[in-house]
């Protein structure tokens, strides 16, 4: 069975819970991010073969609250 691909809309729900506004969610998608070699999360999500998984894992890390 293939893994379920998370959509941007599903990720936006998590991002909104972390960032608190639609404007900040939009800014997050289109701002360079060191975690992705200064590419935007949108670039990674759209262009990398495993982009959706990379973005989902990154967001889930911050949703989990386990920063150790």
C-alpha cells in the first residue's frame, strides 16, 4: 500500500495552529528556510520527489513539541 500524501491544505491547518494567522502561513510557504538549503517550503513541496514528505516531517516535528 502506498503512503498517503498529505495535501498543502492539510499542512496549512497544522501551520495555522503553530503560527496563528493565514498571513504567517502564506509567508512560511514562500520564505527561504535553512532546513531546506534556503529554498522555500513551497519549492521543496512542489519540486522534490519526496518534497511533501519532507515538509510534513518538518511541520510534524514542531507540532510534536519534542525539541530535545
